[in-house]
């Protein structure tokens, strides 16, 4: 088992999931409903508690809004186990004389916990409106594994169907006010084993044809005595005679 490969591919799926939410931009409006500011939402891979302790930068500026993503768990998906095949063989793209052994991957469900932190309720509404309308009931992401850059994998990401929102009810004067939203997603991914190699597969070209020759039946005794060097066996049954 190559543990680095497993971890790298799980990290790849996490990065793909985060990139799906990395282009969210919210607008700040004035009293005339004119957009004065456009703020790109930060997406970080970190626990919510760590983000809460880092809401202020070195210049004491509030770093909101922010989306924090963490892995909540990994489970084997029995519904996507179709067979017990050991894998497939294909010719290597690097060396035509080598065949690569692509072992059957393991279907897994990765649960992602998503925490959304904003300063205003309006910011939270805009972020949710960027995500939820496009998840009905899932959205699809495209990704590739490092060892298989030529193969595209499309995975469905399912939303749990709930978005819990918490308001800053009990805060002190030194606490940054924020609105928090909690969501959960399931990423339908795969775990791959390392590519193996196999010996070249040689193709044997041969021609097999049946032959009907009454001579074989008439001279069959001569074959038994070794009078002939070649022996042709006819396995085709006799055709029915219609009178």
C-alpha cells in the first residue's frame, strides 16, 4: 500500500471541492441599492475554530466573509460496487512495450463540513444564493488523478439539504460579530491503488477452418497405419439430407 498516493488523492478531491466554491463574490450596497464594493469570498481548508481565532489580520482588519472546509468522514459506498473485477490492462502511453495494470478503485463517500462566516446577514444570503440553487439535487465536478492525467473523472457532490444559521446573540465588546452558517456535502469519489505493470501480451494469428472431404471417411484406415503424413480432422457434423 502506498499511503502517500492515498493521501494525495484525498487531498486532490478536497482541493477540487474547494475550487467549486472559490469564485463566490458578494456585493455591498449603499442606501440607493447601488453596489459599492465587490468582495471575493475566502475559501480555506481549516476547522471552524481555527478560523474564529484568526478573524483579524495583523492590521486588525476583519477577514470576513470566509468559508471553512473540513473533512467530516470517509465511508465505503456499497451502492457503487458493481463487480469483483480485479482491474483492466492497457498499453502505457510512455512505453508502447509495457502494459499497465489498472486495479479496480474503491468507491468512497467523503463528507465535507462547510462553515460560512460573514459579518452581515446580507452577505450570508448572497453566499447561500450562489451555492444552493445549483445543487438540485447535486452538482458535478471534474478532476484527474496524478497517475492518470489523461482520464477525466466526474463526481457528484450531494448537499444534505439543510443550512443551519447562527446569529451573534451573546457576544462581548472584544468579540467580532459574525453570522455563521453550517452545511454538509457528500463527495462521491474514488480511491485508486498504484498502477502495476504486466508483461507484453502477444497476439497469435492463426486460421482455423473446417473441411468436408469424403476421402477422409473412405481412407480412415490408412491414417491409422501411418501411410499419410498429414491428418485433417473434420468436426463439422453432416448436414441433413432432404429427399
